[in-house]
């Protein structure tokens, strides 16, 4: 059940900051937000942090929505801290024993009760297995699933209300955004999915000797507990300039960028959270990719559009970029195609002058913001891709200050395009089967068409509209008009009788006139009630059809 108190608190918070969701008020590129907006953004962020783990994660998702919020808000939300007070070790031990079916002393030779890290959803502890293997044990916090479920129900009620009753509802797409967030939270609350992601990334980095993904121990893992091999090292951003002198940063930056770009555009696997804190430099000078709980699958159509988008940005083709973005996004009622094309062309042409300072993630973020400003809602994955590339740019810049993301994209595009043009075994098999069916059926179908044409039986059936429904609606309109005319005539007759001195009187008025007035009043109320009652299913049907049309349009665009 939704938490009414929570909904009231969150609703009040969103109302106070509703103006922030108007991207028209966002600063221009390079313009510094005013102090009042910065203070509002910090207050919004602090309030979400106090609401608990679900809203911390939701705030982190909002930090990627450059198309919805001004920079002051996205920057403040991106600094949301996920550190909370640790759960007592007794509860963590009990959780491990319940989930794995054995005592902690039986499973591990050593177990550190002091947490290595304590986040809103989980807690991590160092340990040593019975065979002497150094590991990190991640454990979901007790009760976190029930808390997240309740919070999501509250958010769902507010999202439906925002979409239906607020002026920013059509552009915000709160229900769609919440559906994406719900999927993300479900993945983070099931360590079996993170274990599958570890297997996937481990397979992808097999040909990259400079990269490392920790493996997990299946016998020590479940949906609540994930036991990983311990990877020594430091966060990339914590490695100082002197220590970097012993590291081939140029090679590591190129390998990391090449891997992430290939995983995204070729394999359709997006590490949605590759910030420097999830990238470690190991003692043997490799980059370890950690925390793969947030992984997004990118459909083939979106990957193709993204490749064309990056090529257009590199070539300075602003109109082409605008056309691609329009095809990728979902236009709202206030979408201004001409103004959008002009602004995108100006942005793309101006970015080329930045040269080596150009960051692909930053450009995609600005394009997402322009889309929102002009009434074009970009696909949710685009903002995640932009955020991932921006974080990746920061990590590669620390490894190699001379690294140029745009040049790296150009260098890797031929390989990416070649891989994209090569169909997988499954795609080749499906293509062969569909081609075989097409060749088998074409002669038979062609003969049927020619026979029907020869015999004059060829006909085309076009369902322009539902004729039976239209006739029924017209009949209802005619009946209501006829009833209204009759009631009007009864009212006029009642008025005439009231001034005529005929028949018996009641309370000083002609009784017949009062009866006619009563008939007209009851008939009018009955007609209004009948209209309201019978139109309810029709209104619900229209809303369902509109919702299905939007979902169908979204699926077609994807």
C-alpha cells in the first residue's frame, strides 16, 4: 500500500520545485546558474536524501535527465551520497546464514564485522574463504525490498497524477520514467542479475589484457548475497601525478574507452554507472571495472541511431543530427521542429571549435537538454548513454590528460561499423528462414492476385473508421436532442399554464403548471445523469486507446 504521509511529503516537495522542470528556464551553455537556483537545487537534493534509499537512487536517475532539469539541479543530484549508517554485524551475519544456509564461521575462515562500505541498499564486508581466497561479501540490508516496494507504490501514484494533471506531464513522461526506474531497482535488488552481468563483462574483457572484471563465487552467492574476489587497488581519481608516472596512462585510457564504446555500440551492453569510483587502478597497472549492477541493454535500432549521431557530431552535420534526434525522440504537442533544427545546428557547429576539449558525453547532454526545451522527449537510454560517456571522459582524462574522446570515437568507428554489419548466427538463420518462406509463398500469392484481377473480384478493404460505432453515436445524439426538445416544450407549456387561470390551484399556483415543471425538472436531471453514466465507458475506452497508441508509437520508434 502507498504511504500516504510519504506521498504528501514528496508531493509537496515536487510542487515547491515544479518550476525546475521547465527547461526553458535553464541557463545557456557556459552561463552560471544564479545563487537562488543553486540553493533550491541543494534543498531539493537534501530533501530526497532524507527520504531514504529509493529516493536517493531516484535522485541519481534524475541527475541524468538533462532534458528535464537545469544544470544546477542535475549537478546537485549527481553528488547525492549513498553512504548511510551501517547495519549491526549481527543482522548481517544472520542475513548471510539465512540466505546461504550455513553459518558465517563455516563459510569463511575470517570475516570482518567492520563494513568495507555501507550504502543505502547493501553493505560490503571483507572476508577470507576456507580455502584462503580473499573476497568481498555484499549483503542486502534487511527490510530494504519491502521499503523500496512501498516507496515505488507511492511514486507510482504521484507519477500517474503528474502525467494527467500537471502542465509538464506530457513532456515529463513520469510514468515511463518510473517504469525505467522500477526495472533498474529490481535489478539492483537481485544479486543473481549482477552475477550474470559479471559473467557477461568478464567474457567481453577476455581480449583486453589491460582490463579486469572481478569474478564471483557461485556457491557463496544468492539473490541476497554476492561474494566477489577482492581486487586490490585505488580509485583512478585517487592516483596522484607521481604514481601515474609509472603507469602507461595513454594505453589504459585507449583500452578502457575502446572497450566501453564497443560494449555499448556493438554488443548493446551499457555500463550505466562507470564513474571514477567504480574504476580501480590495480597494483599490476590494470583497470578494474567494478559494480556492474546497473547495466542497460540497448536495442539494435537505438545503437544504429547512436552511431549515426556520433558520426554527425564529428562531421559537424547539425541538420543531420537534428533529423536523427527527431526520429529517436517522442515529440510532444509543443514540439517546434524548425527552432529545434536551428539550435541543434548551432550547437554542433560550435562544438567543433573546441577541438581536443570536445567531450562526446557533454555534447549528448546538451543535445538532450535542447530536445526537452523544444518539446522533444529523448529516449530514456540516451541520457544514460550521455551520463556514461561523460563519466568515462572524466576517467580517461585522469589516466591520459591528452586523450581526445572524439578522435577515439573516429578511430574505433570503422571497427564498430564492421561488427555491426556482420550478422550474428541467429540473425543469419532467421534471415534465411524468412527468405525461404518469402520465396515459397510469393508465386502462390501472385497467382491469387492475378486470378482475382482477371475475374473482376479484386477488392480493397479500407477501414477508415468504425461505421457501426459512428452510427450508434449519431443515434445517441439524435435521441438526446429529441429528448431535450421535448423537455423544452414541456417547460414552455408549464410556463404558459402558470400564468393562465385554469384548473385547481396548489399553494396559490395552477396545479397543472407545477406538474409540468416537475416533469421537466425530473426529466432534465434524468437526462444529465444518463449522459454522465453512459459516457463513462466511452471515456475510459478513449483513454485506453490513446495510451495504447502512445505505447505502440514508442515501440515503433525503438
